């Protein structure tokens, strides 16, 4: 057993949140002795990139948007500015499956008016958004918000697809304030999404920037040369032996000098602790020390996800162009998949030209059992969906499958109240919480939360 470790800050969890928090402590606050404890033999959490046969196979996030400053700043400050790779212009075209056909997501109010993405009545209801009834008191689901503001048809097609793409979740169960806080703020500030979008477009024109539009959030998707895992690998390398892999934390206690983390290789003593873990694991560690934090954390669910990546040597394998960002599938289409990204079109360097390289998501809140299917059944489900949607079922030359049993945290109704209660109780015990279970599931969200947590830890450690 190794001797005990004494440190100002111990970070439990070596995913992107934990690694970024340790980096922000050093970069922003000069604290260079924080220790990161990771149970597995590999840091980075769900960010997993494998290079095989000329393909960049992403097991987790495909990239991050450049519309949030912290991720770009972190990458540049650790020397990865030159490794940033923006998505190709061709990936701007996005599609949604409706009534069995892929339909382009319009990029302006004019194109939306003539689009076949929604039937005429659905489009007219969207344009009536400024006259929608006001928000009721209390937390509201994403679906109820959308149905109230832009109509039930748009909620079932547009918004259900958006929720699928970000959370793989059920828009009828997820909290608007927790999942899409900007939408809630837009309504609160302007009284109407339409008026808010007009105000943002005017502000963007004045500043020469880009604003969010009907096709999705503002900003450009980025990755790194060699894949998303380049960032956590660089952060891990900078930590050196302050990153302790294969060091599971078994419990947390307290003595007069501070917090004591029990591990299989000896105790770790720290003034302050950051838990950058899935909510259920954080709940187990806090059950004895901060039970008022453990209970709300245990109520934060996750949904399983399976990712199937397939490569096709023939660029005409589907008998039709396969260009753009890809497509999402609303619940009503019952297609057996959540959506497919066209990786060869988004980041052309991630597959040898002229191959097609598709990434399909399965499971989520909609059909969680599908994520646990065997390899052959998963591939069969993807091929059947592609035959229906893209028109053909060609044999892929290569297939990669990644499964996440705890795929994506679900911010159900009351989520922000639960998180606030957990944070209060944990902080009273000297512990911070950060990561995808709490205030955003994207890479940008995790790195932003990590920076905020680092600031609080630096101020009190």
C-alpha cells in the first residue's frame, strides 16, 4: 500500500470535468498540487477516440461548438490551438425524418415558410408564437413549453428532434429550465421567442457575429486533429503523476484536519474535494457524510446509449447523396434509431475519401432496451432503419460499436431544485459537484462547470 497523499484539493473522477477542473486550478489560480483520482485505467470519461484504418472513431462526443469561450480557451492555453479542426461547410445542412422522408431543416424564416418540414397548419402555428399564452407557474417540460409557444406539431417534430439530439431524452419528462435554460430566459426577458431571436439577430449583425437560427445553435462544431480525446490526453499528460488511475474512491470521511478519501492504495487527505462523477456514484460516496446531498443525487436518472459506426467504400452505396450533418428521428417516426451523423461530411479527415462514414445512435429514453442488444442485432436495427430512410441497405466494410450503460443524464421536472439541494448539502461538508449530471451535458457545459468549481475551490482551500 502506498503512503497517504496530502493535498489542498482532491478531484474524484478523471473525465473531462475532473481533468479540466485540475487544469483550471493551475491555469487560473496557481494551484498546482490538486490530485485527480480515476477508478479506471483511462482518463477522459466518455471522450474516446480510436484511430483505425484511417478512421477517427468517436465513442463519445463528436465535437464541441465554438460559441462558448471556456473550451476554446482551455485548448489554446494547453497548446492545442493549432490542432483545432472546424466542421466543413457542407455539414451545415441538417435533416429531420418526418412522414418517412428526410426533410431539410430551414435556415431562415423565409425558407421555413416554404419548407415541407411541417405541414402548412404547423408552420402557421409557429408564426403565431408571439401571441402564445404566458408560462404557467412552476417547472415546465420541454414539450409543454414548445406546444404552448409554437404548437403541438412543431413540438412533436422540431423540438422532440432537438431533445433527441442533445439528451436522447423524452421531451415530455425533461425540464425546460434545466435542459434549455436559454429558451426559458428568452421567454422571460422578451415575452416571446420570436422577439428574442429578432433581438439576437440584430445584436449579431451589429457585432459581426453569428446568432442561433432555426437550424440549430449558433457556432461552428469543432474537433481536434486526431479526435476529441486529444484534449483529455493533453490535460492528463500535464497532470503527470497527479493523475492517479486505477484508484477508486471507496468512501469519504472527515477528521479534524479535513476530508479523508479511502482508496485501495491508501488514504488521500484533502482540504476540499470535487466530485466529478455520475450522480449515482456521487450519491453513494455522500450517503454517510452528506445524506441530504445523496438523496437528490440518487434521483437523477441516466439513459443508455449505443453508438454504431459504419464505413462504406462505395460513396454511392445508398444510391443517393449522403451529405450534410445528418438526420434526427422524432419519436413519432418509430424508426428504431435516434439519428445518424454523416461523419465523412462533417469532418472529412475522419474517413479515407471517398468513403461514407456514418454514426448512428440507438436507445436513450425512447427505447432503452435497444442499447443492450447484441452486436448483430444492433447492426441489423441500423441497417433496417437506413434501408427505410435512405433507400438501401448496403453492406458496411467496417463496423464499430460502443455502448454506454450510463449514457446521458436526464434533467427531469424538478431537476434544478434537486441539484441546488445537493450542492448546498455537499458544500456544507466541504465538497463541490460538477459535471454532466448537473448543469449541462455537453463538453462545453462540463468545462464551464469545471472552471466555476475550480474558482470556488481556490477561494476556500
